[in-house]
């Protein structure tokens, strides 16, 4: 019985380990450009996964946008895969009177220089007796990657393999410390 438990644990850990290929996906950005796992081929990539309502996720988006503008990232590309819908992305870039637009304005995010890809086309909300029993977040890729934190940031090599994974993001502290965190993650 103990050997079965040990074998199961080793199998589970190896299946969600590093150096495995990023799962296949086909998603469109707000300009209707298609993205898939082929995006990773030939260039080192950073993938930020999470949902737009998460303050650490918003801080990561802001900091990575600054990072890509101020550091030579010619050999690096970045995408964000959101557990949100396409409508949420439109709201995020929209007026600050809606929740997502307000959050964007509070984090002082004007535009991002990398694509935001929504996993869902429509909300996946379910109610029972007027009580919401299922939320609207899509977690298709998150489940396949055993990712339960928002954000989770992946470093992908030129062949599409996951090299690093970091759960969460430092929300507080000096911006220079967060930029150092990003540089260490990407370049070390």
C-alpha cells in the first residue's frame, strides 16, 4: 500500500513538473489575431496566467509592460492567458465606470504591449435558487497545468517547454524590487 502511494505521488509530481510542453491552445486576442502553442517556437516566452479581478495579477501586468518597454527583450515574447471572457477584456480596456475598467485605472494601466487572451467566449455562471454556485472564470489551461494561483507566471523555452513556474506575484514593495524579481525570473 505504501509503495502504491509513493508511486502515485511520484507520478503526479512528474506529470506537473517542469520541462514539459505547454499545453495546446487556440485563442484570439481583442484584434482577433490567433495564438496557439506555436507562438512559443523559436523564442523564449513568458506566459502570465490569471484573472483580471486579482490585484497581484494587475500589478504583474503593469510591471511586465514596463519591463518590456525598458529592457532589451528582443529575444523574448510575452502573452497573458486570462481566466476571463472576451467581454471582460473589452471592459478592462473600456471606461472606468465598470469594475474592470476601474481596476485598470487604479493600477494606472493605460495599454499593454502584449496580447491578453481570454479563455472563454461567454461567462460560465450558474445559479441555484438565486445564489451563484459557479463563477465566471475559465480554468481550462489552469487545470491542465495544475495552476491554482493568480497570477501564475511561466517561462517557456524556444521549443515550447516549461522551464520555470512561479505562483503569485509580489504586490507590495518598491517597483525596483519587483523589476528585479522579473529580471531574475526571466534571465536567471
